[in-house]
DNA sequence: GTAGGACCTTGCCGTAGCGACAAAGTCAAC
DNA sequence: GTTGACTTTGTCGCTACGGCAAGGTCCTAC
C-alpha cells in the first residue's frame, strides 16, 4: 500500500490528479485512514491507474474511460476503433485549417473571404431597375440603416436590384445556402475587393451557384460598409 | 444599426456569443440604449466580428485575437505563421496517437506497454544473490507492502537482486530515464507478459539501454502484482 | 522534547467559450 | 389588449485538472 504521493510518482501524475479521480469516482483508494483521511493505494489501484492513463493518452475523455474500464473487451476495441476514425477526422480538419491559414498568408490582405452556411433569411425588398451599377447610390438613401441587396444582372439591358426597406415592400425569403462572404474593410476599394474575391474563388475552384449579393450597409452616422456574398457549392475548400 | 439578434443571424453566431464578446471586451456594441440596455451594432462592429470569426476558425484563442485585431499586420502574419507550425505539430501528435490506438487494437491485450519519462527515483535496497529467479519469493516477504526490484542477471552463476526494504539498507538512486512500463494484470502469466513486452519493443524498434526491472508488488492483503519496466532510447515510438 | 520539513487533508477559485436555463422587461403586430 | 418574438441580467454547467490557503500528520534530527 502506498500513500498518494508515492503512487503519483510511480505513475507520473500529480497527487492532485489522483484526488480528482477519487472525487469523480474513477479511481478510489484501496483504503482511507478513518482518523487522518489519508488515502492508501494498492496494486489493484496501480493497475487500474495504468489502464486509465493509457486510455487517456489515446484521447478518450474520463467519462468514457470510466465506462470502458469495467466493460467487456469487445466494447473497448470498438471504442478504440471509433477514436481512430475520430482522430483521422480531426487531422483532416486541422490540415484544412492550416491550409486556410497559409492561404491568408499568401493572399493580399484586402479581404478575408470566409465560407459559411447561412440559414434562410427573410427580407423586405423593393425592386428597382438600373441601367448601370453606379445608379445604386441613387436608390440607397443613407440613414437610417439601409440594406441594399443586388440580386443579379440580367441581359435585358440593365439590372434588377432588390432594395431592402424598413417597413414597406414585398417579402423575399432567401433559402439556406453555402456562401462565401467578405466584408470590405473601410477605406478599401469595392471594385478591387470584388476582383480579389473572384480571384480567391477561382483559386479555390469554387463555382457560384446562387444569387450574388452586394450589401451596402449604411450606418445611422453615415458610415458605409459593403459585404460581398456569393452562394457556392459546398465543395471542400 | 442592428440589434443583437440581427447581427447574430447575419454572421451566423448566437446572441449569447455576442454578449460574451461584449463582456470580455472583445467586441463592444456601437451604442447601448441607456433605458432598455439593448445593444446596437453598426458596420464597424460587423467588420470587426467577421475578422474575429475568421481568426477564430484558424484556432486562435480569443485573448490573442483581441491583441491581434489592433496590432500591425506584421504581427498578424507572424501569429498566423506560428499557428501553422502549431497545427502541424498537433497533426503529428494526433497521427502518433492514432498509431498508438491502432497498435493497441493489433496487440494482444494481455499487456498495455506505455512509454513514459520517469524522474530519478530513490530506493532503499538490500542486495541478495540468487541462483534462480524462483528464489525471489524467499526474499520477498509478504506484508507489509514490499517492493522487490530485480536489477539484472549476471553471468556469475546467479542473479544479483536488489530488494527494497522499508527501513534498513543502502541508498540507491535510479537516474531519470525514458522507460516502457507494463503492468501485468492480475491472473496473467508473467513470463508470457514478458514475452509480449519484448515482442512489442521489437516491433517498435526500441533498444534497451538501462536496467531492466521487474517489480513484484505485494499488498498488505497478500495481493500480488508485477510491473515490468525497461529503460529505452527515446526514439519516436 | 521539540523543531523542522515533507507530506497529507479539504475547499475554493480559475481556466475557454460559450449553452442552457430563469425571471423579467421591450417592442411591434393583430 | 394580447400575443409572440426579442431583449436584458444572472447563474450554473461543461473538461481535467493547477494553484493556493489553512491546517493536520508523520518521521527524522538535534
């Protein structure tokens, strides 16, 4: 029988950890001195602790370890197989994240396009017809908080734009979809940002599948910002 | 200006998250209605929030994001480069873990060898000479809590064993070293477990470099357990 | 006999990033 | 006026412990 510190040194954990395992019911001491409260551990506890640490190093949470310790071996093997697949999934996700970070390092930093999945959005819109995008400003009054959604160009000699309004107008529901969004930072040319966005989409082999939106956001103070948003297929990035 | 739920839906986060960002000082609303407490967000906050989410998806903690948002771009690039290397390290660690788990699946489950780094250990020992390992039992009295360390066989016709004792005996300090330990579970043949251990070392291309120890642990109740421990080089597993 | 030092106990706070409630106030529509 | 969607603050919960504090225990050295 050993005291808590001896067992801790033998296995390479802290006494604090052993007390924690005791509290959560994962590893109880073989005996507890009634008068002093000292914990005493025996060989059975050593063996159990080694198994605990072994499973923990495979990334299993303590809750699951507690279940597996007293389970038949078939269940243990199944759990191991599951975490192997889980780890491989995590590795793929991390590789993806690293690729994103490297992409940010390689990309000119004018915009930071990001893939996301948006739920359906309800808007109140008023339709307008424009001959040229430059006329957008004429239908986009400044305050308060106006949102302009430019749905798509049409080969009818102009554009059909949907201007969101505060109160009046027709309801329009955009379906849930995968998008790439880029918020154009203040003091950045929108045209340039749009070119960057399409170049980014091209490099990532993403195809545009739905409405392309250019949201002009005008603050109550007159501050102005633009969000570019394109619907894409959900290909891996 | 939008209320919290509108901004949350636009960016794809929860209102709870935005309130959290406000509390930790990461993203404050543009204005707060003094009478109702409602938070109002403008385009500057939208832009900042998009950057926050972008950096967060790269695995950066919120504390570091808070620093980077107002930092020069060079610092951002450096942070990105750092997390790329960090992610690659994590991927290597995960691949290692997956290999371990697959190894456990492939290994006969009689033992679970584990690599560890042990600090120096001080023992009080009494040296005995044995003609045959079976004589170990004669020098290993049962209670209380006796630990027998069998250092190594010698070609002098017998073994030199160091039996740890409670009070008397010479001090012996084992240096810090990398080891592979295996706790032989109760009701398992020690010889068979030893064979499994050496087979495992062989498959992992590990060489034994220091004292081989077979610790016989005897409990106060007479319960008996064996820990096999070999010192190895610190090759990757 | 006692003073030290190493060890042990319980307990509470902190970690990252929110999710899940709960009780109560706000706002617009019908 | 009432409903329903939305907001506020607050607290607890999650993982696997680390750190600290105040106090009790054990053994050795003088």
